[in-house]
């Protein structure tokens, strides 16, 4: 239980700071949020893989986990981008789009594991 909590905290920190460090090198224009989601998903998966080598009780993630992580990050980025047009009643402005995208990557990782 403690190892899982530590893993999630590490994934949040490394996913956020790692994606923000790499994102300026990606020339994607208006699709910056989707690039952030892809980069953050890779960092989240990589932290999970490295943590499985160090921490007890953490299973090693495979390719399916990486796919779930990427798909959910991109799905949450799409919700942050087009959600206000599709569901105008939801208060979308309360959560930053980048936080929502990182949360999607972590949710995808947790759902597969």
C-alpha cells in the first residue's frame, strides 16, 4: 500500500516536471496539450517501470500498460480541449488542462495495473 502511494506521488512529480522540461523541444503548434499528454504518459510509465525494479509489491508494467496510459492521457486532453463545446454545463475552467491530462495518464496506468 505504501509502495503504491509512493509510486503515484513519484509519477505525479516526474510526469509533471519531466513533461514540462521536454515540451519546449516539441514543435507541435496548437496541439501542445496532446504532446504534453503523450510525453507525460511516457514518463508515468517509465517511473512505474523503474519503481518495479526498486520497490517491493509493484508489478512490472508492460506494453499494454503503456498503451492504456497514452490513450487515457490523450482522451483527457481531448476532454480538456473540446469538453466546453460538448458539455457546456460542466465547469471546465476550474481545473487546468495540463493537470487534467496528467491525471488521465495516471488513471490509465492505475486502471491497467
